[in-house]
């Protein structure tokens, strides 16, 4: 079993990935000696704990060991992802990884922690907010200019532009800040649905413009 402690985190880093890079004993490599690349398949069980003020709180354990394949060049293996947290709720996470004791004894492991840059999150918030205002203002201006006509008199292009502006409002997602405040996968699902809705609407509008 190997243990790893994450660096100090904040909600503005959005998500967390843990990869491990493995240096294996040459005796574990398989195949003829002239082969430079080998593959190791090993069962791995990951347990995750919150780590607050030196106190661990059990969050999750992999009820079953999952096989992961390591692609190794001589004795160095490519990083393999062992953990992904969709939301960052705690300042640190403590991870226990159970695997073959023979591999643990003959190998060294380097953790690679990956998150979003907090400055990128700040930029994304402002970017979405500014374009949300622009899309809302454009929709209001279009409605104001067409208010003297009934919807039946609108051209197909005007109708689709209104639909697209509504889709852009969803794409900019006024609920996006909740991702940093509410630790629920539902918020991420809503954001993904809004994104898919925008691209589907954009594709349909292009088809409608082409066919008339």
C-alpha cells in the first residue's frame, strides 16, 4: 500500500486529478530483451480521505480493485490516472492505493497532482459574465426592434437569431458560479446540458439557413 497527500487546494481550482508515474524493477518487464516497450496490468484499489487540520475523514473506497495497464519503456512507465474529483470540497485529500506488494517493493512512485489554475477560473467567471450581459443586451435590443411585428411576421433568420441568443445565454451559464459553491455533480451536469444545447441549436440553425 502506498499513501499520498495532496497539496493545499481551493474551490477555485475546480477539479482534481491524481496520476502516478512508476519506475519499476527491470525484473517486472515482460517479453524478449530486444523489446523496448512492455505492458504491466495490475489491480489497484483507491481509498480517498479528506484531510483537514491533520484529521482524516473517510470519503470513498473502491469497493472493487480495478485493473490499470501501465505502458513501460524499459523501467519507466507512463503516468496512469488513479483519481478524479469533480469538485474540490476540502483543502487537502489523503489517498491510499493498494496494489501488488511485489510491485510496491520493487518500484518507486511519483504522484502528479493536476488542477485548474485559480487565475484561469477567475478569467472564466469574468468571460462568461461579460458575454452573458452582451447576449442578454442583444436579445433585448432585437425584441425591442421587432416588437411592432407579430412572431408570425418574423423571417426564419430572425426567429433563429432569437433562438441562438437564448442558447448563448444558456452556454454562458448564469449558474456557473455554483460549481465553486455547491459540491454536487448536478451543477456540472447542468453546465454540460447547457453546452450541448447550444451546439445542437447552432447546428440546427446552420441547417435551417442553408435549406431556407
